[in-house]
C-alpha cells in the first residue's frame, strides 16, 4: 500500500512516498508563502518517476490553522450561543481573549436558558423560542459561522443538538460547531475551542480545497487526510469541520515518524532541526501529552497537545569563539549559504559536527583547521545540553532509548548519560513526513458517566470513541484501544466518573 | 479597612492554590470573575478583624458541591448572595461583613465576589486556614459554635434553611444532601457570627497570608529564582522532598477521592521515596513508615519549576514536583482541633506530630 506524507513546517515542506514502510522517494523543499505551491512541488518531487498506482492516501500536516490564530490572519467573525442560564451567566463568551483576536472574531453573542445538571437533568427547560430568535438574528447579521456551547454538553448534547436543528431551519447555510463534538469538561475552555474552530471554518475549507487541487493537479487520485494534534489523521471532510484538532502537527509527526523508523514504541525523541531541538516522549508509539492547559494565540482551550520541550540546539545554531558561546541565535533556513561547509563565513553547529567527523556535509576541508579544543568544548556543550533536557523529560531514573531525527540528528552523541541507546535511523531528516504518511486514525471521548459500574462506563465511552474513529476514516475492524483513563469525581454521588477513551485504527 | 488592589487578585489566586493543599485548585475562574468585576469598577474592601465591632454580624460563605460542576456552571456569586439575604430574613438582622469558610482553593474568592455584589466588606480571615472537605472541620465548629442556622441557595429560585442541627456533622449531612439535589453546586451562608466570635475563634489574616504567598511566588518567577524556596521563606515551612511522581492510585470512598501518590526523590533527594495520602486534600506524607507531616498541617505539592500548586485530582505520573509542609493554625492543633481534623479524624492510626524542619529547608525554626 502506497502513501504520501507531507509535513508543512515553518521553514521546510518535507515529503515522502512510502510503499508499506519502505521509502520510495523523499524531498525537502522550502515552505512557500501560499503553502499550496510548496505542497504541489513536494508532490511532484516524490511522485516523479514513481508509479502512483495503488496510492491509498495523501497525508498532510500543516501549520496553517495554528498560524492563522497566532497571526490573526484568515480568521472570521463568529456568533456564539451559550445555553445554561440561569447558571453560567458570569464570564460571557470571549472573556479573557486577547483584544486583537477578540476584535477579529467576536460576533453576536446570545445567552439562553437551558443546559443540564451533572446527572443529566435539565437545569431549566431549554429556551427554544429564544434560540429561534437568536437564529434569525444570526441569519440577519451576515455572520457565517456559529459556535454553540451548553452547560454539561459532554454529558448530554441534547440542548446543543436542538439548537443546531433550529439554526438549520432559521439560518440555513451558517456553519455550526457544537462544543460537545470537541468534548472535555470545562465550559469556558470548551466554548473557546468551539469558537476557535468556527473562526477557522472558511480557512479550513479553502485550505483543504487547495490541497485537493494540488493532488488533482499532480495527476493523483487518492483520498486526502490531515494530521491531528495526537499524531493521527482524519479524512479531509472531518478536518474541514474541525480544523482546531489539527493544530500541533509538526512535533507530533516527527515523533510518530521516529517511532516508525526506529521500531521503538517507548523512547525519547530528539528532533534536531535548524534552530532548535524538540524533545518529546513516545509512550506506546504515541507522543506523551502535556499536562498543563494549552493557550492557543492567548486563548485558553482544552486541547491535549504533545509534551515537547525545545532547546536552542540546531544545525544552524551559531558558535562564537571569542568569547566562547553557542546559540541560541541560528542562521535558520539560510544554513545552505551561511555555514562554513557550504562556503559561508558563519560558524555553526553543523560546521562543528563536520569538524568532529560526525557527518560529511558540504566541503569538510573548509572546517579542517578548526581548533581541536574548540571542537571538544562544543562536543561537551552539546552532550550536557541534551543530557539535561532528556533527564527533564524522563519519567524514571531508568535508562531510556533515545531516537534522534531531523536534519541535525548527526549532532546527537552515540552515548549519553541516562540513555540506554541512541538510535539513529536512515531518512531521519524526513521523519516528520514519514510520521504523517504512516499515521493512523483515532477516535476519542471524554465524558461523565454515573449510576453504572466502571466496566459499563468504559464500554460505553469506547463505543462512542470507535464511532468517531470510523467517521474520521478508520477501518472498524482494525480499531484498538489506545488508552483508558477514568477519574472518580469528588462530592458527586452515584459512583460518578469521568472516562476518557482513545482508540486508534488503520485508514480505510 | 483597605481596598484590595487589582494586581493582588492574581497573587491571592496563587496563594489560595498553595493553601488548597491539593483539594482546592488555583481558582482561575473565580479570579476571572473578580477581575471582570474590577473592570466594571467594583472594588473589594478588606477589613482587618481588629476593626470589627464586637456586635457586628459576619456572614460566613462557601460554595458547597463538586469543583467539577463549577467548571461547567461557572462560579455564580448570585446563589451565595441569595443565601446571605435568606439568612438575614431568617435572623431579622442585616450583615455588616462577609468572610470565607476556607482560604484554600476556589472558596477564597467567594466572599470577594459576594462582597462586591452586596457592597459589604470582606474580613481578612477564614475558619480552616487551608482547605478541608467538610463544614464541621472549621475553627468555629472546633470551638463549639453552632453551625445552624445554615442557608443554602441555588441559581434558580430554590433556597432553604437548616434551622436547627444536632451538631456540625448533621449540618454537613443535611446540607450535602440538599446540595446534590440542587445540582452539586450551591451558595451557602453559615450561622451569623458576631465580631467578637470572629476575633476569638476565626483564623485571622488568611486572605493577606494568601496574597503574601502569591506575591512571593510572583517575585521569584520574575527573578527566575526558585518559587518553592520563596514560599518556604515566606511561610516558615519545610521542604519534604524534591522529586518526581512515580505512581498515583485513586479510588472513591464516601463521596471523596482517596488515594496515594508515590514520589521518588531527585537531585540531593535521590534514593528517597515519599508516600502521600490524599482524601481530596493531601493528608499525610510518609517515608519508610515514618510520618513526616500530617493533617492538620498543610501538605502541598508544587510544580518544581513554576511553583504552581498541583491538585490531588490532577497529580500524575512523571510530574516534577516539590512537596512542602506549612504549619497549621494553633486552633487546629489544639486537642479539640485534632479531634476534628487530626490524623485519626481522617482514619489514620497515628497521632499528630508537628512536621520537623530539615536542614537547608529555609525559613526559621517554628515557634
């Protein structure tokens, strides 16, 4: 089965064509301002001379959606319906948002009576008439996208679904995001996620359409998948509706690629790029998630994002000799003109690596005269920096394997304290694209269950997660349980527990 | 009386998280509510307990229910305001001030929010000095003051008074049952306290203590210094361990999250293992069978880098943490106090011993 993986990063767009797990072709091109041109170039490169017959899918990871929010470009105005009065009357939608993003996104806001208790009872009856009036006002306002968030919708989405039905009647054509589709307890954060998703609605449609055009223009006929925060993919139709789930693809794709290229399911991954090394942890083949809340462009949300720490150690990191210093400045994407081995006059860690004989890149003769004492000092600095960050990411004192990927992987020493082995793989420079190409499809649920035994709660959660995975493009028979987390809830009777289940399977 | 300044609210939230001892979390929603009220021009007036007239009437406020419900329904001061008005009608006298049941966690902010809505000053005091799970675990109850009458109200038009209760345990029991029916979140107003009672039996200076703690953390963060050391210096506490969370087990019992966390030392603490028991709050810290600290002293687990308090509900494998102990108020360590909130009240089979300070922990010896 052939697959194409493309990872659109800030500097490079990387692509691979895989047949099974074998890399048939690979490419690293510059990311273009319009992104699509770079994707088209990558597609042309990896398919040149290869037979694209039997291509099962094109998997693309992109920084489009994150950048749109961070740079406040391409976002649209969003109407918000919050259902929960007389509860949840404080802290109205957009509270705590950065002023500039709020100006770009804030549309009409409606606060309605309704929502549910922790045990599924209505707080008060849903104000359907108020919803009808709100829907008419939204239709009249010209806003094209609406976010709906009801109190305890992860427990029962009835109020949100009723709102959607009324919107369909009164404001047809307006795109609706229900917060319950994005899961997770925490009204404000879930509402924020729904609003961010809504404000990316048009951009998501345009971006996915552009990717489809790029695939068609390359003469390929394969389904398009987009990579998500958790290292899995969804079919483009789902990504179009939930761009917010496709925020953190870069580090995730690298870590997934490292797992696939090295065969290691539990390891620390060091992705040495041009400017930084991104260090993350693989647990069971997937990136470990960060525990803390996540701010996207200054907005507090509920996403789980990969737990990644970056340090200023990259192939383009500058080295100064008098006084001695390394980074954090980097020549970045200019490395191919600035570094000494490429004929430039800036001393970088790539030059040091070549000088140490770790790699043969460019013209090694141009660094042959480097002071051995300087080389040794740099080698020690790299070792110390990596050992420190690896120790920070470890979960126990036991030695762990480290997989080194990225264009600067050669800088990682062959042995490190606290590390059982340093694994270097061929094609480490395109691990991110490999990770995208090989990505599976996941489904996740995070809900409260009560008045039932733990086993039944987990079984019900699993059924919902599986249905979501199938909708996202997974083969039902290939689904396996990735993780189960259940948390008993304090001060709530009836054996209430919050259950989170994630399943993963192969693409159809 | 002084006004709490806008930039003290964040410090109060940090300090309330530290004093939450794992049960109350960093009250970020309540902080946002307070900041939003400040943006509307409201201000909190904080009253030194010494300024209270002996005959003044003080409303003792708490959200009762499940913290998780607050995350969905948001912290509405409206319900507590209704409970205050109900109590005033019941006893036939207006309140002169409000105060919190517990300074640890979300309840630290409730009197501020209610005080701004009802234009009443907030007394710089609480009755736990930390967070505890039940209403009888207060200095007022320990000193034998009746908890009833006790007013409970929700955001709809539901409100009730427990006019009489056999003892504080019954107030808790009846109140808890009503609160579950109301959706596991309600505003409550305890029996009115006179100024003289507050001065004699409350834990004084709690709000300013939390602000001071928060300030210390903020200063350390700004200076890229160690916030854990800053807290210990501000509080004359003890560092029990720096290390990593190695294992967490949780179970439900009688409506509370109970469990144990195992922490392995790192750095100079390498090779040591600490077991932390929790019953919503962290209740005991043990090493090799010896008790290093226990209730009612405060055991708090902090993020080793940011100094942010980590709750028992969110602590998990792999976190880098520092475990600290802070001294409890003398009311809590008195014989009557220990009977209510000592180790045996939490089901342990050992007696309370004040935690020992370890060399190099910072701060001076405990008085």
